[in-house]
């Protein structure tokens, strides 16, 4: 079974047309079968890292999927080259605002002089055989526009960058290409359960602005679901990379 997760219903409206609610679940959980004949579950986790961690962990305590694929919208950083409707595939996930802001600079949690056991997790590496195979698949599917996909660090925040200064500061500090509010929490949970994790975001807006003319949530959500459809159609080939990772 393959588990797909997303924060909100808006990000999965196309996918849910092919699925049905799981009747005996107390979560926002849907089930179905892909064109390739694989059983799938779709879990709506809610927005933000806390809701994501709680709801994903609740599911993983009951079932063990083959892999977890997260989709959703994201905001592109100024120098990422990503535009609305493009795709961002995570090579790592970063807790972007977990730490302390001083007068001089931001100190991430793993740089604070606090004796913590276990040590804090600030970055979760996601670049593996599955991620690389998906990147190649999507670039091929994009045909004349393979540059519409970028692979790189994704940054999870609890406060999104609605002003240029914060957007530039987070991009410079993390080298991130895309901002979101859930990915690092899901990546950390999957690492603890030793499950393959893949994250694909459709760009719905640039960071650093709240100008509604520059936002298109349906287009970002549609792009991510288009990418997911390619992944699901080719999952029998992609799952072979799991054995080699």
C-alpha cells in the first residue's frame, strides 16, 4: 500500500474523485486503486507541522505503507527560478524557523548551547534512488519544458514569508527553493519509522508577497497532482528503487 498525504482538501481535489472515504477511519482518510493496480491511501493531515506530525503518526501506528508521498502547494524563493505552476521536488527538508532570532542573526536549534537528547533534527536528507527516478520521470513527462521542475531543499515554516525581507533571509540561510508548512514534520516522522518519503510541491505563489494577483492556489495544487499522476502510473517501475535504496 502506498500512502499519499496532503495538508488540505484543495490540494487533492482531482485525486479524491478517484477515491472513496475509508468508512471505519476517524481521520480524513480515502482509499482507492491506481491505474497500475496498487492500493493507495490518501490522508489529509491538516495545515502546519504539528497537525501533520500528529495525524501521520496516528496512521503509521496502525498501518505500514510501502512509501509515503506528500503533495501540496508551495511558495518559491526569489532566486529559485520557479514560477507559478512549476514543480519542486525535495532533496531535503529543513525546519526553517525552529530556533532563536537574535539581534545579529537567526540561530537554528542545532546551534544552541542546550544539552538535548536525542540531538535536534534541523535537516532531513531525502535524495535517494526513488527521488532521482521520479525527477527523471517528471522531466521526461514535461517534454519541451523540463526546466519547469527543480530539485532542491524545501523549507518548512510555521510563519510564511509574506514580506520580501523574510523571504530573502530564509532563502539565503537555507539555500531553499520552496517554502511550505508541513514537509519537514512528515519527513522526520517517516525517518523515525524508516519509511521512504517523497515530497512534490506545485508552486502557487512567490514568497515575499501577499498580492492576490501573484497567487494561484488551484494552479499550484493542479501541478502537484499532475506530477503525482505520473508517479502513480509508473509506480511498479519506481518501487524497484526502494529495494536498492
